[in-house]
C-alpha cells in the first residue's frame, strides 16, 4: 500500500496534528484509519483522543506535551509498523429515507433551478454508495463522500435557523443527515426515521469512519412505521460486512 | 438538594468535560474557566472533576434544602447568604433553608459554585457537563432541583481564603501559539494579528467568541479538519472566531492561532465590548 509524505505539527499545548495531502480520497482515508488503529492499539496512556478527518489525524494528549520531538518520532515509528488486521469490521448500512416533499421541501426548488426532475434527484441520491469519512459538526453527523456530480448544489444563501433531526441534505459537494436539530444551510431533500446519535446505545453512533451508507427510498407510511419501531427500540438497521 | 429560585442569565452544571467521544462528534464542554473551577473544588478538597455550577453574569438565587459546605470562585457577583455578604475563595457553611444570592458583577463574567462532594446531576458519556442534545437540559431553569450531597459543616477545618491575582480577570493580553495554518498568512496579515486591539462582539457564548475587527482575508476555507477549544479561526469574511469549550470537534476555516490553556481561562472571564491584544508565545 502507498505510503504518504506526512507533516507533523504541534497544535497547542496538548495536541499533534498530522496532515496528509489536502484531498478527499478513499486511499488517503484508508491510510489514515490504518494509522489511527495502530495508534489506538498501542494504548498510550497519555493519549486521550485520536480524531480523523478527510486528510488529518489529531492526537490529543491528557496534559501538556513535554517533549514534542520524542512524541513525534514515537508516532512516526508507529506509522511504519505493519497494519493491524484485528480491528473493528466495516459495514455498509441501508439507511431508509423518505423523499416525499412533505420532508424534502427543497426538492421542487432544486429541480426547477437545476433542471433535474425530482424522480431523477432521488434516483441519483439513492443510486450511489457513500463512504463515511468521519463524524463531526454535530454529534453523530456523518461526513460522506461519493455524491454524484449532478447533485453538487450550492448551499442555501440564508441558512435555516432550525433543521429537524433526521433531515437529509445536500450542501456543495456533500450530502448528509442532520443527526440533531440544528441550524443549517443545506438543501433538504428528505428525512430518515433512523437515529444517528442514540445515547441509549453503548455505541451512540452505528456507523464509523470507513463504513458505507446506502440510502433506501421509503414511503410516508413506511417512514411512520419505522419511526414507531425506532421509538420502542425495535428497529434494526440492515447492514452487510464490507471487505475492501 | 438545591432549588433554583432564579437561574440568572445563563447557569449550567460543568465538570472538566467529556473526553474520548470526539470520534462521535461530541464536544468536550466543561468549565469555561478551568482555573477558577479547579480552585473552587480544591478549597473543599473535592476532586478536580467534581461537577460545579457555572454562573454567568450573576443575578442567580438558590435555596438550599439541606446543609452543605460550599465555596465560590471566579467572577465576583457580590454573593450573599440570607442577605449577608460572603467571601469568595473560602469554605462556607450552609444551613438548611439558606438562600444564596448572586448579584450583578463587580468583576469577571463566570463564577463557580462548588459543593462538598460535587453536584450529583446525571452523568452522560462519563461527564455531568451540560450540553444541548447530550444532557437532558443545557441550562439550569427556575424551579429545577439540583442534587447535592448533604454535609455536616462542623467538618470545616480551615476558613482561610485564597488570594487570586486580579490579572486573571483584568489582563489585556491573550497569549497564543501559532496555529496550524498561521503560515498561510502574508506579512501584512501577521502584523494585523499582532498589532490590532481586538473587541469581543455580542456574539459570545460557551461555543465561541466572535470578534468585531476585520482582517484582510483571501484564504477561503479548508478541507474540514479537527478544531480545539482555544482555536482562533479566520472566516472568509475576515472576522475572527475564538472557539471555546462547547465548540464542535471539526471546522473548515483556517486555524490561525491557538490560545494557551491559561488564556482560554482568562478569555472566559471577558465578555461583550472587552478588548485585548494577542501575544504570540513559542511552543516549548
């Protein structure tokens, strides 16, 4: 596997930032996750958190880093170690989304402005399989890669003050599900009855970096049925193991 | 039990914060001014991570339904018990039925009320720190009842008070390290950062402080990356945002500066209209 030229920088008193080339690429993500797993596997007591994004790892320490040079050389030696095979399995998750205009209230406008029929927007959005790059912005908010070019749409010029939990949006080159009620500037095309952040679960987020998401269209009636099942903790998301 | 008679401008339960959940997008939270929070806990020989009440800009009234030992650190809101003035930074005995009143600020923005044994509110993801969407509430409301441990105040050993440097509240220099994208700035921008007297705008909260001044900016946005409390972001409009304890775990604006841990505490005691300059200090 390709090895990248990484840059290491101290970020404040307690963190080290490692940067990959500034690109959104699956190979880069794979290298980042491998490195992250190796660091986590070392179980270094002074490390409290390792956060990955598209092209970076941020390693947060419990206290001030005393010797940055030895810390960085320690991390560099971990990068060179062989990949760990024994880590969490990745899954592809089927996420139900209702694209009815009751929920997808920007569909008509997007269709008019961009000249794409609503049916085609839904077909394009559900036809792609998205890679989870990381979680950020809100608890449980997945940053997804793989939105078809035809659906790259400008953000709304004025963000909405309140977007409901579960709303599915498109903003620029990205698509995602609002895991909590929030202000937001994305175009809303549907809504998922599934919880992306559930504190009653041992792992509050079902998906993690490296997983995949497939959006499956459902009717309003199915939406309501699943909503009830989710509320009584009866709904089980469908998933498949992925090996890639 | 403490009953909230009036919550004041913004009051919440905080401990040191929520660690290890950034991978789920969960912010750290925790006391804005960790120095003062730690001091309040130390005075009572509590643990550093014991939960306390963070009271912003005073005007808060609390009724104690049990006896307790408390300490108050941070901003001075001229606290009174049953209309009798009490001192900051010392142990105070509380009788059942006492009313603790915080008045308007004399200095500082956030004060910390510690109780012996810590507040016993709900623990979510290993922390009692309030945060919208994580804990049931994000602020203390009128008539809320906050669980505390009852303590016999005859146990108070010392009543000496700790002296805090006034500079903790009054300093006009905020010490910073250069941030990951500092080197993207040109010389004019760097000079603007080091010479400008910055003013805190009215948009300041536990999430972040927006500053009024404007820096010429042609950097645009970055690929979304991790951010930390104390990160100074330069937005496309040229305005600066200093992220605070409740900030999101990722952001897309260039991270120009990073406040030192103690400067985050200093800034937490400043509010709308306060001014300061940045002073870059070396890392290590």
